[in-house]
């Protein structure tokens, strides 16, 4: 784990499911502050987010939008 920007990790997960979302004509929107830094393992977190997004694409209807929103909290 190291301190690094979170957005590239999220973008990697979105890229990993892009073929699935394109096949169902789904749009994936990401809202994340580019400057947000989080102490994390990029590979592990990208894999976890990929699994969540894969479920979202499988269960969301065709021609839908999947929104990923990141909020920073004091906790």
C-alpha cells in the first residue's frame, strides 16, 4: 500500500468492465476529485472495484447509466 491518487485506480476498474458495459450500451460516469489521494494497493482495490462494477453492469438494464461517485469524509 502507498499513498497515491485514487482516480487512476477507479479508471482502471472502469476499463476492466468496458467491454461488458459497451455490449449493453451502458454508460459509466465517474465523479472523483482528481487530487484525492488515498493510501491503497492499486491492484487489489482495482480488482475489488471491478467486481462491484461487473455486478452493476450485469444487473443494470441495457441503455442505462452507472454512476460512481467518490466523496471524501473526515472518517
